[in-house]
C-alpha cells in the first residue's frame, strides 16, 4: 500500500487548462518516479526513451 502524502502549499499549481500540475517539491516528497513523464520530474525520467538519466 502506498503512503498518503498530504498536499501542502507549493505542491501543485493549476495549468491553463485547469489540471493540477505537481511541482518538484511534491514529487521529491513522494519519493519515487511514476514514469508518467511528469513536467517537473526530479528523477530525470524521459518518456521518449523510457529511461531515467
């Protein structure tokens, strides 16, 4: 079971389309890469090559 991480100020912002975009701050707190190609991925995942840097 995955650990629930509370959302805090600065963990996300709303895109122009109205979607939640998680920030590097939140993704680091989460502690792992989901390999979904997140815009602010701090783990270096590249969805084109399916590899992390």
